[in-house]
């Protein structure tokens, strides 16, 4: 741990299917699963997350905003894309990122479930 401190974080995610598909919720596991037999469907998502691993003398605090989309080709193949904006602060920020304390990234993934 950093100076015997406790690190904390959170994230909040939202998603929406414009075509009306619904993620089934399983209360026993507290999970929203992928819709069954989904084909030719779009999903829009947004997320905010924060991880504060800083103290007065070390560590960083990172806040990120993400927007993205997924295209479900069939129940086994999904294409995903995200745009991420992050801000870094805290005593360890310079060692981690130098003179840059914000950044934007783009990610793309192909998901195959077998």
C-alpha cells in the first residue's frame, strides 16, 4: 500500500440498444449478461471511472470518460470501439505521464465467443 493508505475507485456504465434488445439480469450474480441469439444489433455505451491511489506524497488519481459502440454480428462475433478521455493528477503524476496530465485514446476490438 501507499503509505499504508487505502485506495479507492468506482465506475458507472450505461448502455442502450437502439433496436430494443435487452441484457438479461441475473440477481444471484448481480450481472447483466449478453442478450441470447443477438444478431445485427448496435449497442451504445458510456462510462465514467475513477481510481484514486494517491496520498499527500505519492500515487496518482485517474478520472476517465468513455463513449463507445458495439456491433453484434451474431451471437459469437462482436465488434467494439471506444473513445476514452483521461485526466491524471496527484503527487506521482509527473513520474507517470511527464508534462501531460490529460489524454485521449481510441480502441477497437473484435470479440469472438466460443
